[in-house]
C-alpha cells in the first residue's frame, strides 16, 4: 500500500504541474525574441519582388515615395510564428490633394502566393483632409511543412507590398512617407506538424530570424508527449498494484 500511495502522489503531482503549465504554453503565446538591432532599420523600399528591401522582425522600416508607386519589403518568419505587418502612411499635404484615396498592404510568402489576413485592416480609405492612414494584417501561423497543393504559410521570406489602389489621377506622383513594421508571435506546439522543409522558402535572399532557422525541430509538443507518457505509465503501475493486492487470498491465522 505504501507503493500505491507513492505512485498516486507522483501521478497527482505530475497532473498538477501539467495543468499549471497549460495556460503558459498553449493559451498565452509569448512574443518571439526581438530581432538584432545591430544594423540600422531600412530607410527605403524596393519597387518589385526582386528588389524588395530586407527588414528584421521588430524593425520599423521607413521610406519616401510618390503616390501610386508600389513599395516592397521582405522579412523572415519561421515555423510556429504568426506574423503581423503594420503600416502607417503619412499622406501628402491635404491642400495638394483632389479627393479621397484608398491604401492597401498585401503579404506574400516565398513562393509569391498572397496570404490571407486572419484579421486586421488590410485596406482603408482616407478622406481628402486626412493626415495619415494606418493598416495591419495578421497572417495564419506558419507551419514547418505542408502539402504542395495547399496554401498554408511556410517558413521563409515574406514580402510586404504597399500601394494606393484608388486615388484621383491628378494626385498621382504626390510625395508621401510610410512606416512599416513586421512582428511575430511564437504560437508553440499548437500548430506543430510532422515533417519540415529542407530549406526555408526564399531564405537565401533574406535576413534570418534571430537565432537562425529552427524549421520546426523543437516544439513544446515534445514536452506534452513526454509528460503524458509518464503519467500514463504511473497510472498503469498503480492500477496493476491495486488489482494485484485485492486479488490475494486472505491469510487464515494458525490454530483456527
């Protein structure tokens, strides 16, 4: 019975630790480590996918351009990370504009497939007298591997494209300024999959995440699997011990 009590206490302790750790691991994803700020943030943007300017996670890139131009940046996103892109456009002087304009950001993966936004204001109209317009796009969590026919976001380079999609023709060419910032959250093992890419998409032409490419080698799913196996083993031993103890015949005192 002492063995049974010891095993039961161990199982209860493991369950308590598992329950206490659950919110931190699964329900409250923490921000990923901030990117290295050793290099200065970009102060320009590319005009096509091939000339996209690289920006680190957590860096705020700035650029000046003419209304109607297409601006491109790229940033890295690794397996288990959920990217969010925010943009703030400082519009031309209201006195020089002739009407409202509509601005939009799009995010593409390393295969140049446009990725849908989970939430955020991807497109927004600005009145003629507006001074700024702010946009945002949060993607689905990046997975380490996916079928070739799927559109799941994969590790590698991600491209940001910003432009005015609607404005008076007389306003084309007016100068504007913009700030763009890509950030990521680590989602943990909740979105882990079996398998990984041999090479992140477009990784050769972009900056790497802080700490390099992980590509799904480690997730907290390993921890959950190990703890679950341990608890199952303890429960099995405890059940066997209890069953064996109950099945033994009671001893009859001598002399009766």
